[in-house]
C-alpha cells in the first residue's frame, strides 16, 4: 500500500543497517552480535539522569558457538 513520506533525516547507518522508504517485500540484514552490558547501558534521550554507584557485569561464556548461523541469501 503506497504511502506519502515527508522529510527524512538519517543521522547514521552502520555497516549492517537497512534503510528503506516505500514498499518492500523482504529485508534481510546480515549481521550477528552478542552484547553484554551493565546497569545504565543503552539509555538514550535528552535529560536522562542515571545514578548507579557500582555496576559490574561479569560474563563467563565458555561456548565458542551459541547457535549455528546459516546465510540463505
């Protein structure tokens, strides 16, 4: 279903990003990542005030591969 799109402001795109305006049938980015983060991470916005006295993230991940990754494109 067609749509009218006004002004678009793209700040940044990473290497595995997809940017689309309009109709699309299939989009498949090709990237896999495992992320570990402590308290207060990934907060975005203006005027955020985070008060964390001590934040530790301990990771003991002994698996070499968590899940097989199949690229079917």
